[in-house]
C-alpha cells in the first residue's frame, strides 16, 4: 500500500474548491464538484477501471476480474460549503488505493472490486442527503431526483447536464455482493475513548424539514411591541425549543437549526418572513417520531401565540439503519488482527453505506476525528490513521470477496443501531 500516494491524492483533491483553513467547497454539481469528479475519474481510468456514470451522476469504477457481483466501496466527493479534507474523499480515494495496491501486488480477487462516488451525499445543495445512493438502490425515482431544486435555484438534472455528468446507465443498479465504506468518524467518541478505529453498527435516523414563517413586515421604530407579528422572534423561539427538547430527551437526541433566511433582512425592518431548516436525529425511531410530533405541536402553538402563519416542507427522512452483523463482525476481526484498539458505535452522520445496506450486506469503518470536528476546514485525522484505515479496508474487501452470503440472509436494515 502506498500511503504517500493516498495522502498526495487527498491533498490534490482538497485543492479543488479551496477555502481558507485548508478545506474545500465542492457543493454538489457545482463547477468545483465537476473538477473534482474529472480528477477522480482520471485516476480511475489510469488504473484501467471500467468507469460508468449513471442517470443521477453516480460514478462507479470497476476492476472487472473474477465472477459475480462486485465487492463495492466508496463514498462521496461533494462537500458542504465549509468542507474538510477527509469527509467522503477518504472513502473514495482509499478505494482506489486498495485496487491499485492489489493490482501492483499481482493479487486478483475472485470477484470484481468496485469503487464509487455518489451524487449529493451531503444534501447541502439539493435535498435529500444521500440522494445519489438512494436512487442507486431504488429508494427514489430518477425523475424525482432530477427534479430536486438546488438551494440556489437550478434543477439537479439541469446541473448534471451542465457539468457533463448526466450519464446513461439506468438506476436502480444491480446490488453489489457487499458494500463497505471507510470514513472519518466526524465525532469525538473514538478519540475520547482512546480507540484507534471504529466498527460502525449503523446510522441514526435523520429528520430534515424546512419551516417557512410569514408575519407582518413593519417599521422597526414605530411599531409597538404589542402589535408585532415577527417571524424572526418565532424563528428564535423555535431554535430555543429545539435545544430544550434535546436537553430534555438526552441520550442520542440532537437538534440543529443550520440555516435561517430573513426577508427583507434589514436593520430597521421587522421581517416579513423567516425560513429555517430543522435537522433532528436520534438512533431510536420511536423517540425521533416523538420529537417530530412535539415540534409539530410547538409550531402550531407559536404560530397562534405570535399571529404568524407557518408552513413546513419535508427535506429528508430516513429511519435508523442497522448494518449487517456479518460485515460488522468481519471488520472487527480485521481491526483486531491488525492489532488495533476498536470500538463499536453508531454513526451520527448520514452515509451512502446506509442506502447500500438496503440491498446488500454493508457496514463501515471509522477513523478518529481530532476533537470530533467536521464540516469545518479544521477537520483532521492523523495521516497514519488514514493509511492504516485503508489497509483495514483492503483486508475487509479481500475477505468479503472470498465470503459467500446466503441468499436469504439479507434482512431489511431498519432498527436501532
Ligand atoms: C451528512 O454529512 C450529514 O450527516 O449531514
Ligand atoms: Mn461524508
Ligand atoms: Mn458530510
């Protein structure tokens, strides 16, 4: 394995869409995303992989050896606006490194190996998140995906055409033999527990909605407080309500308002409208549903209290996912065999592996994230962990290629991770 080659590629990709602090901004289907895609496709082609682009722009590079369906790895190369260097990129470039290493060593697996990058994993520019992998497994129609509007206006389908990634391969695709994704943890748990790697048992449930509040725009100096119908106040009350809800629930409950837009957004005008996003997650589906019900009731109450109207729009909703025990056990065995400390944990972030889990045995490997910082250019993982994590991925893919899964044993992967 060439750690130097892997790290050099991570650096080269990070320099596309550079932002202050050493991170990247490659919002899905932007010019920077196109340039990143072109670079990764070049690396795939240089290796002699068969590169296929599907109808929603997912790209799969396959080393077509052996027989049967491929063992697939991969992740995404789109980023949030303040992306770090590793989120997604590691899983894709590690997959290329695994294949290149095996080729150079003259080791041929008994079935194909594939490395993929999926469209719009982040969900920052188009919703839902994990859109490409969701369509890949048949969880959303191509037509619906192509119609998804960007936060800056254009349709996903038009942006795919514009950047040259509207492929012809149909979706859904045939299920791989198995899927494994290497990713940084993006949270603090491994580092805090002094465990070098994580075996990911599943992914928590995700509920995203957009809340649009309409009130009465008016003069900031002349309008008595008692006569106001102020969307900014209501937005603030929602933010505080969500924090209180997460505190009351405790455990794995997290709530975030990451985006608020006021109109007209001026110092001396009571706003006419506020639009905000709610990101609510829990590993337990029934608790997540209870949170959603409480939020709905609160929105009705606050609208009545403040004399505003509130409408909501669903952006994403995914139940918690449990990964396949056989792949989870295999990952744990490999980490153990390689002499590293390991922890089983659920993922707080969404991942393409949670979609692939619908159609084939799937799981993930986590590396530590320094201080748990992610979606931030300060995201950092020790280079030695990036390289060793890729070696673990290689061993896991090799073993998966030699593992036959009984046909009936792939259960729907819903539950509490
Ligand atoms: C994707 O990165 C998410 O979990 O928001
Ligand atoms: Mn990611
Ligand atoms: Mn991310």
